[in-house]
C-alpha cells in the first residue's frame, strides 16, 4: 500500500547518446517538432509546440472491490510480516511498485527550485517540501501496486520535466527496489533503495519504511538524505479504507550540517491531528531557523520560529475558552477511533507571514474511477506504438498482468499474475539446483557515501541500451 510494496507470494519480489536521444523522443517528445498534431495510442497527442500531451485516462475504469473479502485472506496473518501472502488481483492497482516509486518525481519543480536558490536555508525548505510531496500521491490510493518480479525494471525519460529515471527490483527476499534519477541538465542526482516491512494488526496494515533516500544538488556540492514516514492503511476488514502517514523524518544536509526534522503526526483521538506535519529546520549549532507546518495531503508552509510560538500561545488561550467537554459516548479508546475514518477534515490553519513551500496538485476529474491516480500516475504505464522495441524487455510496461488489468481484463490479468509467479518460482529453483547466484543488471550493493550505511548504487550503462543479457521474466 502507498509507496510501499504489497504482499504477493513469490511476486515480491552515461552520456545522453544519440540512441538515448531517439528513445527520449519516443518516450516523451520530439524536440525537432514544430507544427505537427495528431493522436497516438488513444488520447496521447503531439501539440503544436512539439510537447507531447500524455493520456488523461486509463483504457478501462477501476474494477469494483465490493464483492471481495480481504478478511478471508488476512485473518491468519495478525502480527506477521506479509511479503509471502498471496492477495487477489482485485486489491491491486495497475502499476508496479517500481512505477509507484517514480511518482516521487511528480513534484520535480521543487528539486529545480532547490537547485536555483543561493541561500542554503531556502534550499533545505525546498528539499523538505519535496520529501513531503513524495508521499502526497498516496492520498486516497488504497489499492496496492504489483510487487516487482526479480530483475524487473522501469525507465522514464521526461524532457519536458528535465529528468530521466531508472529502477530495478534487486532482491526478491527481502523485496528491495533500487532507483536512480538524474537531471538532464546535470544539476541533480536522486537515488535510493526501499525495503518496506509490512505487518497486519487486525484492522490495519502498517508499512514501516527501510532504506535511504539521497538527493545531490551538484551545483551546490550538497547531499541530503532521509527515510520516508510509516504508512498505515485502516479498515482493511470492514468500512471505508483510509490511509495515514506517521513518524519522524529527519533530512540531513551533509555539507552544511543543517537538519530538517518533520513530525508526521498520527491522527490521534477524534482525528484532531489527521494528516498533519509539523517540524523545523535547524543549523549545525541546533539553532532553529524556521518552523514548517501543514498537511501532507494539502500544502506546506514555513514561518519564523518566534512568530509560530506567539501564534500557538494565542491560539491556546482562545482554544481553552471554547473547549467543550466530550460526552461519554464520544470517549473511545484511541486505537478504536483511529480505525474509523475521522470526521475532522479542516484545512491547514494559516499563520500570518508564512511562506508557501508546496501545494498538492489537483487530481483529474475522473480520478476516482482510475484508482485515485494523479495525472502523472495515469501516464506511467502508457505504451506507445514503437516503444516496445526500445525498452528493456524487463520494463513494467511490458508486464502482461498489469497491462491486462489496466485494460479491464481482470480474469486474464489474474491468470497472467499466477503464471508469472510460477515462472519466478521455477527460475529460482533452477538457480538453486545449478548453484547459480542471481546477478543484478543496473545496480550493485555498496555503501551510501554520506550515511555510511548499506545501500544499492546505480552501476551506470542502462541508457546505452544494451539489453542483450536481460533475464526472461515475463
């Protein structure tokens, strides 16, 4: 759930050369186009200015989950780690987890903003906003992405947004996904590996993130690292599914010693803190430079620490007079209350003098029929004519179970999913029999140069497009 991998048995798993330039044109836009219009693959079209317009809807609407009982699958799994539990395809969304990770790049303008600022405090503010925006696409996304097969890859080149991205499923048990992205103007590198731990707690599924995320701003010779908050899906047995993020996120600037500490608050009793994020940026001497507040589902602001404290004191004085004593019927245990969708949906209380750091993108009007995808997410599995010959044969877009689900062929998708799982099991047994080790193609295990912890690092070479040694996983 969320940007965290789901739980399916055995399914969890350079220079910009001329060749790559051709691929970029196929994947995103033709920079030499001037006045060409026309449609490709349904709703994709080239506008007059040469920029490609991505599709605005999926080929088929979302399949109803109302007739399926998740409880029949999960009732024996309370307190267990879920990577080995098979879930019916109806609980999925038609994207691989590798594509889901790519949604970090939806708000890439925040990285560009960080690159453009001369002031290190403003750079940290932009990076903090980027870290929060990276989990924002999960809002109301309660379908689970497909777990990548071992060796599965995904690439995305977006010249209009100024980046290219590659990811690979580098481990099956435990499931680990590695990714690497770079600015086409050589202004940033963004990379990391994600290894989530999922547990079922009776009414909810919790995904605890593992793995470091690193952003390098090359012009400023700066590197920032952080880990995502914990993600929890409530009401998996009965009621309306809803999602919250909670936990402390610490973003460290390894060049200046500045640190941003963000508290993703659990919703609390009566949902008072639902989706709230509060924190601060401090320098290497622990002096608070600014306070950050907002909601990860809505927007993020920053303000001066003194102004923030003054506002909070005044708010508390006013709040005490207005407080009403809750009735006995209202008083439930915090855990029970947390599993009901809280009614409190108020927007962020603006503090005068605050600066807006980020606001969530509006979703397309048909989003609820499309697994609550953002416009960016809708385009991720698009497979245009001619693209198949250019992609690695391990690319998610070529995966038949996801493709059939996207097209509304649920029975075929389910059969394909089972076939791929069996194929992966057979391949693993064959390797074990022959005592052959699995070798990753595009990433290698190493040490994060900034944190000193174990990490998966990009080996390079993907965009040279030599895919001759790609494994047959589909």
